[in-house]
C-alpha cells in the first residue's frame, strides 16, 4: 500500500471517529432529556477498485421501536385524558362535600328538616320558626351556588378547550415545518437525527392533547394521524378550528371542533378525538357537568316540591288573607283534569270557620257549608274559578290571571286549604293547592315540575309561526339543527309537527305525553336530541314550551338556581304553616284553627322520609323513593364519579410510566455504554492520528534520501 493510501485510510478513520464521538457526546448530554432517543453510528468499510480504502459512516440513526413508541403515545393520551377528568371532577366533588360534612348540601338538607321538626315542637316560638326558615334559605342558596359553580367550571372547561386547540395547532405547525427540513436534508444525505428527535418530542407533546399515531414519510419525516386514522400532518398541514364561547350555561350552543385542510375543506374532528386532554375536556363539558347539574336540579326541585306538598295542606294561624299561586302555564280554557276532592275554607281572625267550599272533582260539583252539591258548570279551569268565586260569596273571591290562581278572603278573614284524606284531589300527581302553588313555602319563577296535567286534546296556546329548534347529535358525532314551526291548534297538532319524519325529528326520535301530562323525548338509532331554541310563549303566561315541559337542559337542570323561600314567609315567620284545618265538625262558627296545632309542621318534617317520584337525572334512573334516599343517591353518584376518575388517573399514569420505561430500555441513553463507546472512538481517533504521523515520517525519510 502506498503512503497516500495510508494517509487516506487514516483520514477516514479520523473523520468517522470524530463523527461518532460527536454523536456519543450528544447522547451523553441528553441522558436526562425526556423523549430523547439515543443516536447510533454505524460504520462500513470503503473500497475502491476492490481495494480497501478506509472507513465511512454507514448510517446515523435513532434507536427506536415503532411498537414501543406507539404504546407510549397511546398511554400518554390516556393518562392526560384521565388526569383532566379527575382534576375537574375532584373540584366539583369538593364543592358538594360529603354527607358527614356539616357544610355540605346533604347535611344542610338534613338540618332543614331537623329545624322544621324543632319548630313544630313549639309552634308559638318565633325563634324556632326563624331558625327553620333561615336553614331553608341556606339550603336553597347552596343549591343555587352549586349550580352556578357547575356553570363556572363548564365555562372554564370550554375556555381550556380553546387554549388546547391553540397549542395543538402550534405543535402541528412545527411538526410540519420539521418535516420539510428533514426532507431537504434527507435528499442531500445529511444527518437528520437531531431534527427527528425534536420532532419526536413534539409528537409526544401532541399526544397529551390528542391521541395520535405516526408512520414514516416517503421522503423522511412523519405522517401524523389521529388514533382512528384521520391525517393531521402529511404533505400538507391541517389545522384545528374552534371558537370558545366562554359560556357555561346548560343551553350553551358550543361549536364543533373542526379540522381544516389547506384547500379549505373542513370536517368535524370531535368524533375522531378518542383520548387525550381534549377528549377529557369535551366529555366533562358535554356529559359529566350537565349530568351533575341535572342531578343537583332534581334534588333541589324534589326538596322544594316536598316542602310545598306539605305546606299547601297546612296553614298559618291566623290564616293568610290571600293565597296567590305560581304561574302554572295553564290557560282558562284548559281542561280541569282534576280528580278527587279538596276543601277551601275562609276563616275569621279568631280561627272560626266563616265559609267552607268542598270541591268534588270526580262528581264535578261544589258544596257550600255542608249544603247540597251544585255543578261546577263546565270542565275547564276557567269554569272552576267562576264556580268557586260564586261559592265563596261575600266571604272571598277567586281569580285566574296569566296562569296564576288567587283566592282571597274578605273582611279580615283568611284562606286555608285541606285535602280530602280518603280521596285527595289530584292533577299530574299533585293536589289542588299544591298544583297551583297557592301556599308554596319555596317559590320559583320557573316551573319546578313538569307534570302539567295537559293532554293532546288541550289547545297548545302558542302563536302560529313561533319556532322550536331541536339539535340532533348522531352516534358518529354529526350535528343537525331542525326548526319546527308551530301550527295547528292542539298539542296533538304540535306533537305531530315535531314528530314528522320530513320536517321534524321523526327520523331520530319522538316526543309523547305520559298520564300526568309530562312530555318526554324518546331517541332512536343512537341519536341524542336536545331542545336548544324556543321562541314560544303560551297565552298570556309568558312561559315557553321548553319551560313548561322541561325539555331543554336549561329548563330542567337550571331549576336549582331559581328557588327561594317565599317573601311573605321570610319576612313574617308567623306565615310558616305549622297547623292544619280541623274540619272534624266543620260547621260555620266552629273553631277550625288552633294556635298550638303542630300537625302541619310534623307533616313538613315527614316529607324527608316520605316516598315520592323522582325523574331520571344525569346518571340516576327514575325512582319512587324518599327525598333522604335520593339525596344519598346523588351524593353516592358524585362521589363515585370522582373516585372512579381518580382511580382511572392512577391506572393510566402507571401504564404511561410503564410504557415510557419500556421505551427507554430500547431508546434511552445508557451512560456506561456511551462512555465505553467514547473510549473506543478516542482510541480509534488516536490510532488514526498515529498512522498519519507514521506516514509523515515515512514521507520525510523518502524526501531526505533524495
């Protein structure tokens, strides 16, 4: 071999050893860098015309396992989703508290009925009455606060979705830019491992937000897809688009997250986001929080309705001069649809009976002061009011305005109501006074229950041309809004329009009445149907279709924020009804109200453990159970959601750590191995340098011989 050959071989040795040492030193420097994959330098022998010509770099590659990389990406997405859900649900659960926490909503509920029971033991005690009223105010204030907190968390969750979208787009852009750089270097034969490591770290970061998988690009770089195959980065860049509303209301119309290509086409990407922080945020915003709000609302409404049921069959002593009911949404022409019997009594200030009107809805008659029965004269709400007004005579009056019934006493008297024990009055599962809310202890500007007692035969009372907007979300995530225009005259006409397969929701579900006049939506084919828009107003009541029947999320789940103790009771504790009419004799002039009577108070206290119907709400099925037991179910479901999310978080984080450890075993930097390689490359470098020195000395010797 010539001296030039020795020099050439030695130079290749120097250069390759230098490159290998550079890569090894970079590995050592990144020993603690998350996601860094060590770089392996492969050598190959050079030859020229069949003669050895030294050494060259064969390949410089990152040491990775495609399988382990994919596993790490999947588990990272799962852990991020689980952590997001757990953090948000922990926050909400902490607001509710546990049943044994004295400040929790559940403890406040128990305390309210305990205070009512204490007041019933001494009806003459103003302090006892004030304590019961104050506790009830605190209970419903807490219901309102919790509902507002859920809305706040929902609004913040939506804002976080917008922030996450911004981060995702930034990562996608950088990954795409690195693809272009890798492609250029790849074409020129340059070292792309540094860019690939940076890109890998970006993909790891992306997987925290969206589940992704990758495949190698044909000219270097990677193609990034969602877990189910939708391309995010390839030859072109795609971007996520979302306009965060910042709203947390239960009827908030959130826009879909879309994926837009460079050519302008866009698809709804939400169904393709299967895990990651975004999936966690979407699920909590769209499912967990509305379901918790619905459960809270059903508990609040059940609490108010239970108290009102007993309070409407009780009375203060002396009785109030006038009772004004809630806005029922009914019109004077609506069918009466009551069964059973009830009594309206006008009493004097001393508790003696001045006028007694017994109403027998089954027979369609009234009797005054124990006299003979006379026909109501018709089957509508207006007919009853007219007949009652006549029956009260000079002792009182009755009126019905804009959905609200009012009964007043004359001459300093008072009004009291009492259900027939053997055959209590009933419309939609509630007694006469209870249904109209004549003596409600807890009031609300919106309906607390949706058993209206209406039927298909009743006039719907809405103005033709008003619209209802239903949002249909398909099983695949597609969203469609359907506008139904009010027409016809009856509820049957309106239901048929809504259920129409061409212009309504008939292809996706239907609405129907039950025996109590409650409308419900039945969904089919995996579709979800919500009433999201409503321009209707029934007659002069001002109540919309959705408010009357609770078909929108806001109408049903937003009830918790609307309850309060009636002002007439909050301002005058003596108006708390702790007594009951005593109609054992029931003759005019007999004493029927007694100051020490506590039967009404005991009935109020018993409502905590009395069985009643609860609608399905959130994750809870409909049930016939006590208020106390339903509160326990709500507490259990909230606690279970938080505990399950916390358990899922622990499991997901453990899986992610395990997957990362497995990946590190293959791709991670082993310090001992790298130091050993560094020693080998240093020795190789030194040996090549000595060859150059030897060649120089040989050349000098030859030159000196000339």
